C-alpha cells in the first residue's frame, strides 16, 4: 500500500472512530500495541475495546505498555474455532519483531521468497469465534474491527457470519492468495461483504 493510500485509510478510520460515541472496537492481532495506542488516541469517548494477541512472544510486550489498564486484553487468537487451535510460530523478522505467526500455515511460495521466514514452532493457543465471543460478552454490534491476522482472514470470517453483518467498518489485509494456506485475495474479502 502506498503512503498516500495508507494515510487516506487511516484518515477514514479516524473520522469514523471520532464520530462514534463509546465505540466498540476489536483489534485482532495486537503485536506490540502500537496500533492500539493509535486507535485509542482517536476515541473521543470511552471505548469498549477488546484486543487479541496469541503469539506468546508478543504478550509480554503488550503487558509492558500499560494498555491493560485501558482495554480488555485477551492473550488469544480470533479464528474459526472456539477452544484450542493450532498456531504456527514464524521466525522473527530480520529486525527481531515476531509479526508473521498465524493460525494459517506458511506456503512453500512464501518460504521460497523470504529467506528468513520459516515455521519455527507449532503450538496450541486459545482461540475464539467472533460470534461465540460476542454472544458470551453480550456484544450486539461492532463499530470497528482492526484485523491483522497474517493470512488467517478467512478463518476469522468463517467464525463471524453473525457479527460481520453487525459491524460498521473493517480494516483487513489481502494478498495474491498464496502467502498463507488461508490467505485471501481482494475478491475473497469482498465476497464476504455483499452490499457494503
């Protein structure tokens, strides 16, 4: 995404959050909390904020930010099952950041094109279907979803047919459909949101 496109997207998200009183925000894939702080800075009234991060290497980073006093933090994944799910821990990026792990497996194409990227370990993590989580928490709508789940977008969508229809705005990623086993193309994403 170009810098101009990113700035435009952030501007639209900011306008939406600023205009929403007590926004219900879900951040799926918090990494180190950088975007959490950005989104919170745009809230003009107290949000109902749920942040999810399943990579055990990133959980202490989130905890060290002080964000746990401001949001509902869940050291878990959001996906297609509620319960334990297989999580593929990727090798850290050359800068040391652990941001490529996923509920979805890396493909041979990705490993071939990124010499540093491999599956380092396979673990079990707590996972939620968005529909199940919201039913338990008695959440009946979502104002904004920030979704950075590294190729597991379709898995999240599969677990959220009810809540996606009750969500006002979604930020997500797509690729050529080849980077992870469950990667989504732009056509895959748009098919989930008929009429949007």
